[in-house]
C-alpha cells in the first residue's frame, strides 16, 4: 500500500518543481449529505486542489471555527458514520486521482480501533491521516499501524510550539507538517502573517518534510501571500462557506469548483 504515500510525496514534489505552493482543500464528510459531500470533494479536486482532506465530523471540534462546526453538526445530524468517511475518501480518490487524507480527532479512531482504521483507510485509497489532537508521546500505536499500511501521519504545529518541541513533532511525522496559525482573528493581518512565516522557518529548520499552512485563507490574494513562504496552502472554511451560503447543491458545487480554481491561480502567483 506504499503507493498512497508515494503519490502524496510526488504531488508535493511536483508543486515544488513548479516553483509554487500546493493547494490543499478541506471538507468534512457527510456535509451537506454523504452523497453531496462526495460530489463536493470531487469538485474541489477537479477545480484545482492538488490534494484534499476529508474531515471526520466530531461532536466537539475544539480546534475548528464556527463555520466548520456548523458543517460538522449538519453531518452528524444526518447520521454520518466512519464508513461514510471512508466511502468519501474512496470515491474522491477514484474519481480524481489526487491524494486524499483523512483529518480527524483521535477519539473516534481510538474507539474504532487504530489498526482497523488504518487498514480500511489504506484500502479506500487514503494517503494518510492528520491528527490535530494526538500527542506524539501517545502516538506509537497509530504510527506503527499507519506505517504498516502505507499511510502518512501528519502532525500539527503551532506558533506556540518551542523549537525543541517542533523537532520532536516533525521527527515523528511523515508526509508533510501542518502548520496552524490564525489570520484576521487577533492582531493585524500583517503581524499574523509574520507569525506564520516565522513558524514555517522554525519548522523547516527541524525537517525536510514539506510545511503546509492553514491560516484561514479565503481568497486568491491571501493564497498568493502564504504561498510565498509555505510549501502548501490549506483552505477549509472558505469551501464550507460556499456550500453553506449556496441556494442549492448545484450552485454550491459550482462555487466550490470556482473557488478552487481561483485559489489554484493564487498559489501560482508571486506577489
């Protein structure tokens, strides 16, 4: 099953060769419905995302903002299950060929069984898993299962992470590093951008893995700005919002596809 990880590496490597950042799109599975969610993830990839993250909706998504929390709530009320998440991964990868990762909190995976989840995610064509709340000190069981099934394990770093901690996190991870920061929430956009840039610089000092930044990017200009210093630009809430604000599914899918195209142009632009 090593091909899934190799595909992830080749896609990120190709973006680097093209002297640009990769565009990473995120949507939770089961939103607005399971079937429509599959269509939306496919539209995101067809529109221009180099790789996609499929979220496993959680009842207490403490690290997500209100837009994604709303989408998670809709998915959970619709009865989404892990089987639906795996189906979304499978169908999106089969339809587009892009690497598909699952982003999930640890509790659902722990309850499902880490070995079982890794095996089924790999069987579905998944390239890896992003686990924002799993401490590296408690991650050995998962990492062994992931490695056995050819899955990347992506950990999250934050501006508050000290250099020594960054080195420990990046040494434990694979695929890429998810650098989490904030844009337009506290302070000025310039100062937050500088904070994210500093985090990427410090993270790169510890690893050869690509560093992808999730910053609340919502438009091509912000994507171009972040692409100046990151290996990948991660966009989630802006895609969710296109679906939430659309009058119907057809308009929502068109909005997702259009936004992906605009952001793809952004990451190819030098400001």
